[in-house]
């Protein structure tokens, strides 16, 4: 593999790991990020342009300057609860701002786009594991904005625009084993990062939402995938599109579900028990969300290698210890 890849949102948590994986594969990650949620010190493997995806001139300039023919789009807003309170902000960031971005990609001759999407496009799950053929019934504005963007990209591809592969993440977690980059959201709402902060005394006790779910121990079950495994999948997705693979969608998860209680037990086993309390279920939550990752194995030749819960927890703890001293 060779050549530059535009990485929108490349200064963020997942984006920085994707840039590192691209560089390790011999690619040049060209980062476009407005730093509304990203971190300038996470940009370490290629050039950086501080601009929004809505800035078509900036996007076009990068394409021309670096001869870009492939892009990875990780830009946008991600917090489900906030999307319920402020839906227009999410439809703006995750959909409307992408119109000038896609126009600039098409005008610049970009032929391949890998999209950061979400399991939130599925909504209430049917069955033990969710495959890409599952009905698409997102239950919140965040999920609906991601699905609408997937559909917009598919329409553009059908009209002769770039071919698209949407990667539907389940629960990204953990941090780079070498340190230096990790999960740094403000405020932090994701379970494993939030639990790490509580275990290290850097945040108040963790709220566990619901202890009466129809699961093995009454706490909700989720599929956690190591962020470095996610990053590797993006590199493979770009290569697959460049080799002529069809567009579409792939789930990215570990294929294994862990309950909140099991996650807390993993922290205790790592010597970092998490102070926590139980709280009522949150509206819109579900008992179980686990990915069927067969398609990612078949299409991308991808298998998660770091996504056992012990490795995820250890890497998260190491990152937060180092970052907060």
C-alpha cells in the first residue's frame, strides 16, 4: 500500500489510532480536524489542517496538494444522550456538514471512502448477535443521523461518486499499547474509560444503569472492541476498496458480549476495583448488543487480536494513569 489518505476527524480518539495504523502500513495520513473534540497533540504521523469538513475549499486544497484518492471519515458527534437533547446539532455535524465535504471529494477525484458508522443504526436488536442484514431502526437522533449519512453516501456512489464502505462500530475501548494516545473525551461517558477514571480516583463513582436486565447477571451486555483492532480494520477497508471490493457495510466488534458486572470484575482482577452504584435504566438502552463480525472477516480478512476484555481494561488503565499522572 502507498499514497496519502485523508482522515477527517484524525485528531480524535479513534482517528489518531487510525492514523498510526495507516503510517505503519506505509500510508501518509493527512488529518483534517477542527479540534472541536480532537487533540492537536494526537496528530503525529502526517500533516494537519485545522478546518471543518464543511470547508470544501480546505478539503479540495488537501486533495490537490497530496494527490489524495482515498478518504476515511471519522468526523462528527457521538454522544447518544446529547443527541436526544440537541438533535439539530447532530444532524448538522453528522449530515449537513458532510454535503460540502462529499462535493469536494467528488470534485477532487477521490474514489474510495471509508465511513465511521455505528451499531446505533440497528436500534432494538433481534437475536443473539447483530448481522448487517438486521433491520435498520435507529432509536435516537445520533443513530438516525449516522444512517442518513450512510444512505447519502450510497446515493452518491450510485450516481458515480466514490465507492463507500461503512464500518459500524460497536463499543470502541482501550488505548494504544505504546502509550501516547487514548480515550480523552470531555466529559467521559463511555463505560470502560469512565470506569478507569473512577478506579484511579480521577472521577466520582461509576453509575451502573440497571441491574434487572434479562441477562446472566442483570446488567447490560455490550460488545467491546479494542481501538487498535478498529484502526487496523480501517486500513484493510481502504485496501479492499482500492482492490475493487464492493461497497456496503461491515460490523466491527469482538463478536463477544460482556456484561457491566463482568467489566467491573475485569478491573478488580487488574488490581483496580471500580467504586460504583446502581441507577435506574436509561431510556433507549437495550439489554444486549453484540456484533456478528463474519462479514468483516470475509470482506477484509480482519480478526480482532487485542479485544479480550483483560487487554482492553489493562490498556485503558495504563493510558489514564499516564495521562493524569
